[in-house]
């Protein structure tokens, strides 16, 4: 009996790692955490989030306004948390002139779905933002988890 309790405690302590390694266990840990008051955050592996396409435009007649269009893919075998996006506007020498980070709620247009970024799913977004007086020649987009 004592060994079973010890195994359960170790399993609960390493629940996130176990659920990431064995996605079929996630519902078990979700149920346990709902009853025990612990949390079960979605996995976060930025290496498995790919930016499939991106484009940066300046709408005509709207000084200082930019629109970033981006398409991301979750290449993981399980749902993941939605990543943050870092946009860097660069000058002609590829030096950063403006850096902006968009939280998932900003680029998704609302709070992220609690089920997360589904495995194999693709998600597109358009993000409008202002950067007054910036003469950008290029840009970089990076998906990451803080």
C-alpha cells in the first residue's frame, strides 16, 4: 500500500513530463488535478511550432500602421499551448529597429481555447499594430514560450 502511494505521488509530481511523453495519460492527470486542485498546463515545445508563412504590409494611407499575416503549424503529436510571437522590424542592414511581442490572446483575437493548439493543426492570424516613425526594410517572426 505504501509503495502504491509513493508511485502515485511521484506520478503526480512528474505529471507534465509523463503527459508529454505519453499523451494518452493526459485525461487521467486532468481528472486527478481537477479533484486535487493542481494544474495541468499544456505542453510547450517551440521546436514543434513552425511558421509556415508570414507577410508584413503597410495599409495605404495609414501612417505607422502595419499588418502582420502569419500561419503557424503545430507539428507535435499532442495539443500544445499557443506560443507568443516575436516580431522584429529591421533596417536595410538587418539590424533590429523595433521589437514587439504578441501574447496568444493578442494574435488569436481573444483568449486561447483551453484545449490548446491541436496536434497537426494550422492557425492563421492577422495582427494590426502601430510603429510610428519606423522605416523598416525587413522583418523576422519567431514563435516562443516565455
